[in-house]
C-alpha cells in the first residue's frame, strides 16, 4: 500500500510504463483483467494509515520496530527505484527501518530461488500471451520460481482447474478469481508493467502494436513505394 508505484512509473522509468495494481498486465488474450488490489484507488494518505494499522496489528511498533533488508539488482533503474521504495516504506512509521542491499543480478536471482532474502525485487516477461504464464509463478508446485514461497490450496485448485476449461471466457474468469485471491493475500508487491518502445517511420505500413511486441517484416511496406 505504501509503495508509490504511480510516482515511480512517471518519474523513474519515464518511457511509458504504467503503475501495476495487479499481477497480470492489461491486454492479455482471453483474460478479463478484473483482478486488482482492493485499495488501488485510495489516496496515499489513507494507504499509509492502513499500512501502519496492519503492521501494528501484526505486533510491530515503537517497542518492537520493524527492520528488514530490501535486496535489489544493481542494473538499469533498479537502484534508483530501491531508494524510492526505501523512502516510501519508512514513511509508514518512525519504527520502520529499511536497509538496501544491491546485488549482481545473477546472484540476486539465485538468492530469490533459494529464499535467501527478506524482501527482494524481480521482473518477469511472459513467454506466451496467456494469464497462466503469470499465475503459475505463485502456484505451490512452481517451487524455485515461486520466490515468496506462496502456497494457497484454493489458489492452486482454481489455477489447476482452469487448465482443463475449454471455454475461454469461463477459463479467464476462473483465473481472474485466482489472481484476486492472491492479490488480497499480497505475497508480492507489484510495481510497474514493463513497456516496449519502438521508433517507427510514418511511411511504414503493416506495423501494429501488440502486447508481445512481435513484428513480422513480411507484412511491412512503404507508403507510395
């Protein structure tokens, strides 16, 4: 709740990324895209207040401060994002302390797979245009790729049953319910949806934006050529 992903998308990345309030990005084939953090439309002040209330209910406070390490990749914009994350989480309460730890990417992902971290950043680019390519990351059976070690039998059941549903509308709805369950339990903190940026000459024909960023040159042409 306390992470200001809107500010990060607009001021750190600045190449068209959008703040992420769900795991599955918009535009995925045969997917309704209805799952969303329930607090996504709250103003930041309310989000910070609720974050402090939840941490207090979990037993943290002035007499039991929350201290943890945020591990991040030392590549691209990740170190700059980490500083914003640290500041956002510190704003929850004076008794929240976040230490940053920059790590080489290969070592960092090995630590994520081994569950050797407190909180860690990560990224995912789907192999195919389907919501399952995101949701399977949180299935119990995904093991090493399930970085937070999330395990919910109901989530597993809904995702598994969607594998056998032939009706694409019903299948999409089943996966959306599973995603909403995971978002409500918050094993991950989403950040931004990555973006593909292409420079396209105005005389080029046959070019169409698509979520997979696949562009077959066989369909290209030049106006008036």
